[in-house]
C-alpha cells in the first residue's frame, strides 16, 4: 500500500466521527486535503468548517463548504488534521506545511482532536522530522542562537512566509525525549510565535492507515 492509499483510508475513517449540524475544525496538508474531499460528500450534514490555513479554506470553499471564522463559532466539537510524526502517547510534530500556529489554535479550541496519518508517521521518539518553529522575522537570528543552546541545528525554511506573515525555522538533529517540557521552553524564547510540538495538547485519537487497514490509538 502506498502512503497516499493509507492517507485515503484514514480520511474516510475520520468521517465516522462527524455528527449532524457540527462545525468542523479542519487541518492542513495532503492528508487533511483528502479529508476535505471526503467531507464534501457529506456537506449537507454539517453547518460549516473552520480552516487552519488559507489553502484549506480555499479547498473547502471549492467544494461549496461554508468556511467560518473561529471567532464566529466559539469552541468546536472536533478538529481533524494530519501530522509529521506521532508517538504512541499521541504527542505530535506538526508544521511541515507551515500552518502550525493556526493548527495549534484550532486544536486548542476543539473538544476532540482526531489525527489522521499513514503509519510511517508513528515513531518511538520525536525529532527525526525537523521541528518547525514559526518566528517573527526580525527575531530569526536571535531565536536560532537560543535553539543552538537547546542542542538543535536550526535552519531557516527558504522562501516560506506563513499565513501570519512570519518565517519558519526548522530544528534538525534533536531527539525529543520530553516533548511537553521542550514545547514550553521553545515557546518562551522571545520572537517565537509557536512551535510544532503538540504535546501539551496532543491528539485525542490517532487513526493510522497501513497494510492492515486503519489502526486506532487513543
Ligand atoms: C501542516 C501539517 C501537516 O499536518 C503535516 O505536515 C502532515 O502533512 P501531510 O498530511 O501532507 O503528510 O502540520 O502544517
């Protein structure tokens, strides 16, 4: 089975969690895109969606799904999004698509976070995937120096500007043994908007697609 087929399986499985008249939190990336395409098939059942990126908002609108602002709707019953890595404790690295800040906001405002991924994303320790950090542009060198002190190798993501007008620094070569603590430490560096560790608010359910179908971790 290809990763694309595995992603399709979990996109379909996530639809089972959707109830009538809900406003759905929707993530960003290739797996989230497949979920949006599945959501389009049941769009008559839902009231609308809150998107974690301009790209997802555009895809939702393209399917005729009403896109709402988080401020208009308050807390959401559910948020569905992919991940770059997950542990079995459902601590995640996200932000490969540079949408981490809005993803973290929508996840925080949601009662249940369903993470959907192909099973290659499950890892024993986070950090083989470089950790994305959204940074205010004028702070990028300062933030990079602090990240070196934390043991990482920060590299500016070339040519990327986030939906919020900021830059992304990817931290390479860090085995993240304590993601909850590191998430706080990095967020305390002046100039950091947020980092791609979703550990303090991890996923509630992880749907992993692979050869044997969909595996559910809670
Ligand atoms: C975007 C993300 C994505 O969820 C993550 O990069 C996974 O992407 P994909 O579904 O394409 O593998 O965090 O910022």
